[in-house]
C-alpha cells in the first residue's frame, strides 16, 4: 500500500520540560512564548482547524525560544455550525468548563487551554490540576466568585440546576495566581 512519510525539523524540548526545570523564565520569555502560541492558534483557527489538545507537552521549543505546536491527533475541522464533535478532547487540566460539562464548544477551547498554560508558565505548576472531571470543575469554580445565573447561561437550565446542587456554597477563593 501507499505510505506517506513526514519529515519535520528537530525540536530540542517541550514546554512541560521547561516548566518543570529550574531554568529561570523572565516575563519576556513567557510573553514571547505566549505570542507565538497565539500566532499558531490564529493560523490554525483561520484555516478552520481546532487543536483540541493544547498542553505544555504538545508545544515543542528550541533554545532560541522558537516553538511549534505538535500532536494534532485530536484536532478537527470547524463545521458550518462552528461546533466540535462531543468526543474526548483536551487533557483534563486544560479542559474548559463547557467540555467538562459536556456542552458544545468551538475553537475557544484552545484559548482556554492557552490561558491555563500561560499561568502555568508563570507559577511553574498547573492552574487546575483536577484528579477527575468533577474535581476539575470544582477547582475551576473554587477559583472564581460564586457562580451567577448570567455567567452560566451557556449550560442550559437542566445542567445549571445540577451544577448548583453539586456546589451550593461556592465562595470566593482568596488565592490569586499572580
């Protein structure tokens, strides 16, 4: 049968190894990396592609801070309704609430993941390291002030009621990530 071989430039490491290393990261490094990721996501999204598994291990980096997005195994095209398929998507720590709550989503899931990565670059630890989907939702909600009706309109009435019964007394989390 026919085979296709792809040859790519060698990249020295990935962002997860940099984050876990003792190598100092200046604000300029972080911003340079984040701008490159944003440019890459812009190119993907303008081409109608959603990465859907953006995480530090899928961002390859060289010593000159040039990076490339990698691992497109879960990526998909944007359909005419701008909705992604409901199958598995994004490593848990980088999943947006709408995916955790099984709501439809679009390319914004990549932006949520990037936000989590941005904070992880600053703190050198994951922002929402949930042990399972429910724990992940709890960590996200504990980070924010009490959920308001207007903030959860994307859930739909049934899912919103379920969420409110699972977390009836969410209080403002006084910990800040910066």
